[in-house]
């Protein structure tokens, strides 16, 4: 069901909470056991829980979604626009180097995004050095392990003008 970014109550407009979608590409469901020398020991569930907790502390909805199937990821990106998603964090994983279709879906939605990679793709095999997403992304974080997701979330919060106090409460900046 589509989520509007604001609703009207009488003559007042009431802002709805910001929404961030985190997309995980193929094989990331194996995190924690798959090649820990490249991807670390944190499981996908560990990463998702950290992101959701941080979002909740800031009054922001964080939804995490993983699929090993390109079409399913494309469908979720397209649905994001209708759901009122404000920002996307994406680790396209193996699709980074191959999926023009997933790139085109992100371009079509116009939703700002950050590309995240657990490993330093530039220190690995040459075929991993090219990304079909980087030129569209607001930023790229690579090689920082699970912390890269956390840093990407912090960037997204600032981009959405969500200020976080030391106690985790939300304050939205007013833009004039």
C-alpha cells in the first residue's frame, strides 16, 4: 500500500516518519560463515538488527530485504517508490558488476541511495573493480565491513535532515 510522505488533518500537514530501505543482494544471507576474511564474522541478522535499532532510536523506519534473485530485488526497488521510501542503502553484491537492470530500476525511482560493500572491492579481483551503480549513488562505502552499513545509515539520516541527540531522540531540521 502506498505510504504518503505527509497527510492532511484539517488544515495542518502532519509529516510521517522517514523510511529507509536496506537491500542486500545475492549470497549475503550467508554472512558470518561465508569467506569471513573478506566479509567478516557478523551475520546478516546482526547487521539488520543494528540498523533497525539505530533507525528506531532516531524515529526512522528501517526495512531490511535480502534476495538472491535479481528480479525480486528489482521488484522491491520499484515498490519502494510506491511505499514512500525516502532513502535506500544497497549492497548489490555480485550484481554490482553485472546488473544493468537493477541499476535502471534505481535510476527510475529517483530515490537517493548509497552503495555499500563489506569488502574493499578495489583490492580484490579485477572484475570486482567496476560498479554499474557508483555513478548514480550519492556515495560508496567499501572495505569497512559491517561498520560500512552503520556509516551509510548515518549519512542517510543526515541527508534526510534527521538530527540525533546523544540520547537517540529525533529532531528534523526545517528547510526554508
